[in-house]
C-alpha cells in the first residue's frame, strides 16, 4: 500500500473561477512523487471517499496540485488555509516515461496542471500546447513559458491565443520532426484527437486518462478502461495500471 502523509498547507491560491492551486510541504511525499502520478486527498472528516488530484509541480519539499471545484469535497479543499494539515494518500499510479530528446506536452482544461511537471521532467526540453474553453479559463501560462521553449494557447472561442483545438499547433510541431514523443492529459475527445494525430505522424504518444475513482488503489474497479495489447483486450484500472497509458493501447470508446 502507498503511504499516507500528513502534509501542511503552505499556500492556497485561486487561479481562475472555481480553479485553485494548493501547495503542501512534506519531504517524503515530494521525494516519492514523479510526473504523471496523482494524490488521493481526504476532504474533511465526514467524507469517506478521497478526491484524486494530479501532481502539478514539486519544488524541494513542496508539492503543488491544482483542481477545479466540482462538489462538496473539492469546495472544502478550496477553502483550506495555510497551516491546515491534509491527509494525503500517495503518490499513486504510474507516471510518464521519458525518452531522450524533446517532447511535446498537451494539456486540456483542468488536465493542464500535471503537464507542467511533465515538461519540467523532460530530458531534452519541451514545447507545450494548452487548450481552454475561453480566455477566463487559461491557467499556468507564465509557468509553462518559464520551462518550455514554445507555448501555444488555444481557446474554443478565440478569445485568447489560437482559435480552435489543440490539434492545430500540434500538427505544426509534429510536422517539424523535432520531437520524439507527445504526452497528454485532458478531456476524452481531445486526447483521442491527439492520439490519432500522433499515429498519423508515427510519433509515440502517452496519455494520462481522467476517470472517476473510488478507492484509488485498484479495489473498487470504478475507473476501469479498455485497452488492447498483442491483440488481446484488457480492462485496466486507471488508478494502478495508469493513469498514464500508451495511447496506441487505449481503445477510444465514447
């Protein structure tokens, strides 16, 4: 079983409407964490189920995560103040595997935060393509620009950056031939489009899947997803078999 860490909050910041950044300090948790993994956070004593939230960054002994308020649990978490202690199970799951060379990170909406640590962990540098619904939803732009040599912002309505989907700038980057892999996190349809595009350009792609979770340790089977390896179909569990998968193995069923 993974460890449970009693981690003190050192900062809580609102990044956008209903999107919050929380930083906790715990040396052992920080040391154990890698890009693509997630934390399972207890949100108040009265709520049995923890909330799974991806790791955004690790700085020394500090671990940062970013989340969107979607219910009572995440609302409770958004109201936590510096000095409060969070009960954190983790880090959980399998993270990204980094090849030698430059990569492209693709983030969509609230799937954007874990791609920051992914870009920072790249051995040969990274470019970023980040997609949002509109200008008000754009987050972490400055942070990505600090670690990536190219950052493309897209919005569905054209109110910031490129008007349209992440596939527009991604096609340009893949066409350059300068990148050895793509790593992605975001909505299902976006990730399917990214995976299809990478297949067209014969560039390996890893995807971090977003699924509802109960236990976070593979017991409840809530987060099952269909994959295929060597012609055999499997029902994998996102929490322990992922959340990062080879995009070519995912059966993209809506």
